[in-house]
């Protein structure tokens, strides 16, 4: 494997493993041995499904605005904000009027995100 295979671009929509998580919510996944990145695109007003998983998750809002639902709270986030979601905590997002793009980081990698499919894959 060439070292070039380890380099990627956020705007390269053909790169990564594609998943449709919910209507208007898609992601491109890049898995490593100990961590996983997920570049999530949410269309204006679209919302994911409340879910949880055992892996720790960090998120960074790259573009747009959104409401982050985490546990029993709803927190408004804007470009540049980032957050941590401990394993097992229910969460989802709803995009603002311009939509949003989020970089999610999982550790360890989520097994269900290592293969093509749809949905969040957990409870």
C-alpha cells in the first residue's frame, strides 16, 4: 500500500465508504485500526435517528448550523464547535436552515461502519 492511500480530501465525495444514515443524512467513512472518521452531510432541516453505541464519539461542526441532541439536552451548535459523546449516551442531530457538515471521530472504530449499508446500525 502506498502512503498516498492514507491521504484524503474532505471535499472528495467519491472517497470513503458511503452510507445513508437517514433521509437527508449521509456519511463517508474512513476506518483505521484504532479510530474512524465519518464525514456527515445533513440537508437543511433533516434529522438523524436518536441512537447510541458503545464507542466514544467526538464531533466537529465543519459547516452550517445544527441542534445536537445528546442525552436529554438539545444544544445549538455552529461552525467550529466540537463535542464529545461518551459511549452509551443517546444522541442525534438536526441540521439548521442551510444544512451542515460534521466530522465525527470514533474510538474504537464502529464495526457496523466498516461495511456498506444504511442506517446507524445500533439501538
